[in-house]
């Protein structure tokens, strides 16, 4: 199998991350709440937003995972590197690409949302993450921190397990997409769900000072959770990774690594 160039991998990561932020956050900003003139709610609500995030990852992984590994998330990239599924030399280029692509997606979403009279990114929250007064359900810093650490770790365990050489081939994106949907169903009321620093940074840029003042948590907690999963997956499951193929998020035990 010919190894894709670094440029191709970064291009795939950019497309996938753009799709995740635009699709997931776009569903929250544009479609979560939609009232008719009679006050009938036609919006997709929490369930629809959760599905939107899951579907963006599922479709993005199938579309681009064979090129870049389908990370679309700095925490995933770091967790895979800790698990020895990804070379550390690729971490910084991937993360920079993910953050820039996420910000571009948020910019496009902001331009679209601003087409409605009276729209304010800061007043609406613009799908940003938060705790305390900025948590959808009023949950405090401690609850938000624990939620993001635990759920990001859970997400990485699913990614590592679904892409393990011992797992059924070809189904990893389905498991990963459904896992992200479940994570959102659990945690939207707590933090508006991050588990992805690129997603959090992207919308915080436009949501204003309140979101930016709390974005640190949604950078630190996902990275901690991902590192915990990456460091412990092999010990828990008996995986024996060897040499890695950059960008391929699977357990390369036998020959050339193949996308799960």
C-alpha cells in the first residue's frame, strides 16, 4: 500500500475537521431550535444535534480515514500517539491543521447565521462549551471537568478498540460515530459537549470573551482523558502494537497497517 504524503493526510484532516465543526455546531446553531409562527417546535433538539455530530464523524471517517486515519480532533491525535498508534512527529501538524480547519468552519457558520436579522454569536452562545452560568444545565466546573475527561477517555477506548487489528474490519467508523452520538446525548446538558479542543476553540473565537475565558477546560480535559485511554488501552486489552504507520489509527500488529 502506498503511504499518502503528509500533505494528503493534512488535507484529509482539514476536510474531516471542517465537516465535523460545520455539521455538528451548525446543527446546534441553525437547527436545534426552530419555532413556527404558531410556536410549534420543528427543531432537531438535543437528539438531533447528537446525531449530527455522530454522523459527521461516521461519514468523515469513511471518506477520509483511509488517507489520514480520520482523527479530526487534537485529543484523538494525542491519545493515538500515547497509545503508540501514531508517530509523535505528526502530532503538531495534525493539531494545527485541525484547529485551522475548525476555525474556518466556524467562520462559514458565523457568516450564514449572521444572515438572520438580530443574530448575535455572543448572546446565542454559538454552540460554545461552558460550565457554571455557561453550562446548558447550570453544572459547575468540577462536573464539567470530570464529564469531559471521562467521556473523552471513553471515546478513545472505542476508537482504539474499533480500529484494533483484532476487531471486525470495516465497521470502525460506525462504532466511532455512534459513540460520539452517545457521548453528546449524555453531556450536552452539562457542557454542550466538547471532547474535541478544535471544535471548542473554533466556536469560542466567535462566541466572545465568556466562551474564551472557559475554553481552557475544553482543551485540557479532552487531552487528559485521551492520554489516560491511550496509556491504558494496551494494558487492559492485551494489544501489542509495534511499528506505526503515520496517520493510520489502528493497531499495526501484522504487516502493513490497514484502516479498521
